[in-house]
């Protein structure tokens, strides 16, 4: 009954926006598409280009309005893609809210969504990976990230336009893949099991020398494997490294592709890049994302932590705070 109510609500939304559904087969895509692929498919009605440049990347709507890929709509990250819940930041919003937001954006099961990041840093790429993961979690397979992002498009002198593109509403109905997302209780149940916890944070946070401002304790989930997501990104080229190079950067502890893996970081942002690399690029089948991540885990004092942090680190941090 709940799902029927959601469908009815979404139908009402799309009718109010003047949309008449047409069954069209979306073009097939790989997780990363080239600028040439996009140029060849840009005029198709069943390709939705979503520019996600935002203040997160020191770029945003003003840059979008100045110049963007023709017909690309703008969607700010984190925007409606993430929310705060019970003092935990950046978690997945409800399916109902995402369905409504994505319907207004123009997403539907007949369209291929191409996500366009700025093409600047590994952390900025994580925004595209998190949106990609969200769409996949919601059951939308026809989604890709533009390899090299907006910067690659501009560097090749491809056409752009200015001004705002108003999205044409469509109807998006989610079919969530529950296996793609795990909660804190799920992760706690996996301790001392064969599951591998993959920590995507920098070494300083993995070791417990530093932490996210919203995390209440230093360190990591016990027995986690450190895999800083930044190693997979070529900052000079503004894109992920080649698949062959990426494969050589994966930790030996992750060699067994049959083992269940959980990707986490602080708030599920960097973790999305590791999920994308492992699941979509390298083809690991059993990889989930823990969006509450270390911020959520650390707030539950009953859960264990592992850390190399020392009293000396605490003293240094204390005096650093005093001295500014």
C-alpha cells in the first residue's frame, strides 16, 4: 500500500508538470563515459546531463550559469542528495524524498543520467561517486560519470551554453537495492566475521592522529583495511586513473573478490569513491556502503575503536588549540 501511494503521488507530480510518459530505450553506458560518448549522445531526449558543480568544489551555480554542457541541468551537491539524521551528518534521505526530488530533476527509468563533476580533485569526484551510488541504490542502472568532468569537456573546446536550464519533470519510481547500503547495527554484526571493512580516509584519520569534526572519537573500526580513496585519482589529469593502474593500487587484503566488503569513511562521501572503484570499475560484486560511517560509529560509545593515538597526541592537540 505504501508503494502504491508513492506511485500515485509521483504520477500526480508528473502530470502537474505536464509530462506525458514515452517508452524509449536508454543508450547503454559504462560507469565512466568519455566526452566523445557524451557528444555523440547529447541530442538524445533520453540522455539527462546533470551538472553537479557546487560550493563543495569551490564552484557552483554561478559557474554553471556562466558555461555548462548544452542542455545540462544543475543539481547542487550535497543538496537533496544527503541529509542529517539523529546528529549524524550526510546520510541518505528517505526514498520518498529522493523519488520526489529526482522526478522534478527529470530522472526516469527511460533515461540515461550522466553526472558531470567539475573534474578537479579526488574529494570532488567523490560527490559524483556518491550521487552515482545513490542512483544505483535506488535501482537506476542507466547512470554514468563523465570521465574528466566539466574540465575535460572545456579542454577539448567542446560547445557550452550559458544561463539556466529548467528541468522537465518526469516520473522516477525507486526499486531500492538493500544490499548496497548498511547501517551501524549491520556493521557491528559483521565484526569478527569474514567481511572486510574498507576505510577510505587519509592515513592520519585511519590511525587516529586526526578525526572529522563531527566524530566523537579518534580511530577506526577494528580490523578495518585502510584504502585512501585519493590514490585512485589523478589530480593532474582531473580524472580517475586507468583501470590497470587502479587494479595495482588495491590492497592485498582485498584480493579475494568473493569476500563481502563494506566501504566507509567519515560520512559516506570518500567511501563512495572506493565503492565505485571496487564495485563498478574492478567488478567486485559484494560491496556495500556504510553512509553513517565513522561519524555514526564513533557516537555510539558501546562500539569498539582501534587507534594509534597516544597521550602525546592529545597534549599536542591541546596546546595547538590554545595557541590558535
